[in-house]
C-alpha cells in the first residue's frame, strides 16, 4: 500500500552527500509503502523505475541462478537504500527484494524525480554528482567480489553483519550456508575457513550461531584498509 505525505529520507548511501535543497525535493515526492512479512517489494527481471529507502524493518536481497537456485546476497535494514540505478535509468531489476518481517519503505519514482528536477534544473548537477559517487562505490564492490580471497570476503561480511545488527554484541544468528550465499562461495569453503578461525581463537561457533572473539584479527583478515 502506498501513501502520500512528506517523509524524511535517511542520510545514507548516495544520499549521504545530497544537498539540503535536493533532499527536500526528493522528500517531497517520496511515497510510503507498507510491506507484510514475506511480501515482495520487487522481483528480479521486473521493470524497475524507483529507488527505495527503508524506514522500518528488514528486507532480504536475493537472486535466482540459471538452474533455479536462490542466492541470498544481503540483508538491508532501516536507513539503507535500494534500487538507485533505477532512479537514474529505469530497467530490469537485477535482484529480488522481499520483507523479512513487517517493513516500511519510501519510494521515489524516476518519472516523479525527472518532473521535479525540471522545475529546479540547478539541482540536476547535484544528481549527476551523486550518481558518479554511487558508480565508484559499485565498482569497488565488484572488485572485492572478483579479486578478494574467500577469507577476506567472509571476514568483511561477518564484520558488516555484526555491526549492522547494532545490538551491542558480537553474536550472529546465521547458518554457514547463508554466509556462503552472501559471499558467493561454497558452504564447504566457508565451513573450512570458520573452522580455522575457531582453532585460532578468532571466532566461536555454535549451531546456527557465530561469535566474534578477536575483532582485531578479523579486521586484519578483512584487509579493511583496501575499502
């Protein structure tokens, strides 16, 4: 269900450096969408024409392989942005996004943005700058996936998930299979890496759980200086 009222967009993603004037313009055309648990916000292959900003709840981002297997890529929570490419250039969605539980997002359509920008052409420069920043970020992410070894990718993902939980602990409730899906590796490779980390005292493992014990060593494995 979409509702129309002035909303506040999160200061995140490519909107982090948006000018106050551009932020006000985008907030004026945003529409709130409420999602039920399991409801799909957008599906891989669908025509995409909007950006989404999550204000409540969490969404799973996944793709379907050619042989029909679902691959979970990430989890997005309040404050995260999705679908920035579609805001600038509408086209097929590259992933499926579904609500993990009750959730709310703000939706900004490309057509509404274009109309608003035409009424304030000076802000088009701001939009071009933000698009360039996002392209650089995405190129860096692709480089990590292609060139980083599995331990570094896994360490970065574990650190990201622990920090994203924002509950003050170093515990994760996640299966090794899901971790493997997140970083595009086999479960066997992830299991082997985690077992080595456990022997070295970097993490502790339980049934469907992972606890970071030595954050400093994990950050060295992640090689965060390259981010």
